[in-house]
């Protein structure tokens, strides 16, 4: 797979993870905790996919295969980290909504 396609995988899966987590909050706000849980599971699965792509890039670099640092790569890493943060916060927000 070409480098740009690999990087786009991180962006796509990170974006999907973030979107699922945000939709989970909306479902929880409406009292649909079962739907929220399903969306959080989807979010976790998407994050795992993005993480696998990132790990493959890191392992390739550790074998001496250089990865070009481009604006697209930086954007992908930003997307991934943002998705991780949103998902972690979503877990806490949904728990707070449940307590209300």
C-alpha cells in the first residue's frame, strides 16, 4: 500500500472513532444508553484500526524504512490523538449523564 493510502487510513479510522464517540454522547443525552454503548464499541474498534496502521508505520521505521514526514502525516497523527481524547472524554461524559 502506498504511503498516502496508509496515512489516509489513520485519518479515516480516527475520524470514524471520533464521530461514533460524539454520537454516543448524543444518544446518552436522550437516554439511549444501549445505543450509546454500541457506538462506543464502534469507536473503540475504529481507534484500534487506526492504532494498527500507526503501529505498522512505527515498526517499519524501526526496521530502517524511512517514512516521509508530510503535512498529511502530521494531520493524520493529529486526527488520531484527537479521536483518542474525544473517546476518553466521552466515556466520562456518558457516565455523568447516567448519574443524572
